[in-house]
C-alpha cells in the first residue's frame, strides 16, 4: 500500500468526517468526501502563507488558534471519523486534543493519526515527550507552547547536509543544526502571547503507543488502539507512523515495562555515526591470504639475510650492481 491507501484502510471514509489541519494538502478534499475542516487560520490567510500551493487550499469551516476543538465546533458526537495528519504534535494540550476528538466522534467513530517519527525528521536530536509532560500541559490548560518548547523546537532542529528535513538513513552522520542557541533565545525573547506554532510533542512509534495506553489506563481518555502501522526497513515514509483509535477499544495488551524498553531500543536503532561497512566475504578472504603470504615472505627474507651465503656473496652483488649501472659512452 502507498501512504494514502494505508491511511484509508484504517477507517470508513463514506461517512461524515472532520479533517484537522489539512492546510494546503488535504487528504480528504471536499469535492470527493463529506467533510468539514478545522485549521489554525482561515483560507485567505492560509493562501497567503502558502502562496505556492494556494490553489490546493479549501475553505476552512472552523478556525482554532490553540484552544479546544469541541468548544470551537460546538457539537458533540458529530463525526463518523476524524483524520489528523501531522497535527497532534503541534497541539498545545495533547490530552485535551484527544478528549475533544473522543467527544466529537459518534459511538464507534474512528480517529486516524499520521504522526512524525522523531528519529527520521528535524526533531531527531530532541528528547522524547513523556506522559508527565502531557499531564502538566493538561493540568495547566496550555493554549500556547511555553518558552521551553519554543526554544527546543528552534535550537535543536536539524536537517541533512542537502537540506532535507526527513530521511530514511538509520544514523546521524549527515545531519547539521539548522539554527544556533542564539536563534532559540531570540524566539523566546520575542514571544508576545500570540499563538506561535511549534512541534510541542516528540514521539517514536512506541512512545506514542505508551502515551495512549497510559492516558486510557489513567482514565483521561476512553480511546483505544484499533490499528497501528510503522514502516519496516529503510523505505520512504520512515519519518511517520499511523494509528487509528476508537471509543471503547480495549487497551494495548503490551506490558508497560516492555513498551518502555522498546522505546529505548527504537532510540538505539539510530547510530550517532555511520558505522564502517564490512568488506564483502570474498574480499576479506583474499585480504587474509595476501597478509599470510606477506608474513611468509618476511620470514623467508629474514632467514636469507641471516645466512652465511648472503654475507659471502655481498661483494659479488655490489660488483653486479656496479656493472648493471654502467653504460658505455656512445661515439660522437
């Protein structure tokens, strides 16, 4: 399956749905699907911001600048499905976002998420977000990203040496910092209270699954995992994974400790530096054979140099070298 097929396999698109943050690249264009949209700005503002892709931007039904979606839309149990591609990481209060989606869905409705995998994108050097941080944002009712997140998203951002912000290589050999600590400080100093976008949340596939399981187990949400997919091996799409959640679905069965161990394994799958590649087997065999032959020749040479005949014939070798180097002068 390609990306679109994979996402559409996770829900029934024939119902009435909501796409969150489609911006200039809607997964569910209104010409084909019965959907409403919610975004951080109206269509006119988005077309100005993304002028190169203005023709793809559709009218926005609801505008939210960091507040709750349920309050903005104003009607619970409205949608059969909600789709949010690369959205949840931008939310100021990730717990409230999940709660709002749960309230906006009809019974049996599905929330489908495409989430960036921090290991293969510009968040690669940032630490993973924890459940505790999500609970703090919810307890304090964040509607703006705090200075800590604004600084980290600016000063820790990386790209490849060619400028790519996503990749599939399992190492950091080709990465460069986008900006400096001073740039991060300038962002923090310039915060005015207006909404400023950032990646507030940073996940690996399993750290996100652990977040959902824990929030469900603690009673913050009643959404459970229905389907989960991450790309195997090195292939396009490694920078994201896909999850579908539904009200009343059972909790993830995996043990908490095993999930947390898997998170650490995922982090260790990415090497800080590119490891030297071993030579092919046949070349290694040839190299070892050559080394062995050199050692044999060194032994033979040492034995010859130490022999009586080598010392006795030294004067003759000198005379030979002299004669070999001699060339008679040509007649004019």
